[in-house]
């Protein structure tokens, strides 16, 4: 009986520690990116990326510039909604796309005839001193060798923006910046990193068929996931209860 009484405080401390760290982990989870209907953007689903605000042209597409075979990600100069895409978070178990989280971005509305990957990547050779967003990236395998393939989505005013600042390599110091538009000849609007005027976007879910993967139907987006839960007050209450108990039994 005495042993049980002696061990009780330590068992309670162990339970408290586990609960406390679990709550901290939950509190650090980023909030979800929401589509234009207010639902959380999901992995494995297709979305159009559309500009927000007047005079911002259309959705995203691919194009070639400067007589090169490299395909760049560009913005349609008309009102077209462009091609649809999917987002794959760095954590393969994550089903929701979240703010400021590393992810791969790929077009799923097209197949490139010469087997070029439709995953976004950064190209620094096409235009000197320009970090252009192009196709040909590799999906997954986070680390130094795939540093150029990871992007983030951040809040921007009343909408969102794309950001290149990969965090998949702890010892790397990549160039970071917001993704905006550089205008090439023939009015081709190419996405690049380092803009002081980010491209302001929103996400529109589409049920269009996936053409790049194995003909699996995209899951429907789930309901919006709430923002971070207010776990601080709860933790304080638990700590107070345990301290009171320890005072009584000691």
C-alpha cells in the first residue's frame, strides 16, 4: 500500500508529461489551406490555382520561352482557369495541405509527351540570376538533392501566395522568396522566386479526372479543419490539479 502511494506521484508526473508534450505537438500544427468554398485543401485532389484581384489574368499553365525545351510554369494571359494541380506535403501521412509546410506541386491536367515530370522545380540556368519555376522536378525524397522541388503556401492579405524556402535540409541555406510574375517576350508571364509583388491566388476544387496517376478518382475535400486549439488553459488546469494532489500525498 505504501509502495503504491509512493509511486502515485511519479505515475501522475509521467502521465502529465505525456499529455503536455502531446498538446504542444498538436498546438504547433499549422492551420490548413482553404479552397474558395472554405474547405481544407486535400492531398490527392485536384485544384485550379486562380488569381485574386482585378487585372491579374488567368490560371496557371505551362509554356516555353527563349526557344528552349524547358517548360516553365506561367500564368494564362486571358481569363482561362488554366490547368489543375495537386499538392503533396513532405509528410506522406498528411492528408491536408497546411500553411508554411513544404510540399511538392504538380500538374495533373496534362501528360508531357516526352515523359517529362509535371512536378514543379526551380531552374536557375534558363535566365541568369533568375529562379524560374519550371517542370521536371522529383516528387518526394526530401533532402539536399531535391531542395529545388519543395514549395510552400502562405497567407497573403485575404488570400494566399506561393513561397520558395525549403526546410527539408537542416544544413542547407537556400535562396528564399515569394513567387511572383516576370514578363517575358510575347507577354509570357512566368513564375519566378524573389518577387516583391507575390502572385495572389486562391484554390478551386475540381472533380476532373486525374491523368498522370493510375486513373484513381480524387477524394472529395473534407470539411474545414479548425485552426489551432486553445490548449494553453487546459494544460494550466491539469498542472494545478496534479500539484495540489502531490502536496496532499507527500
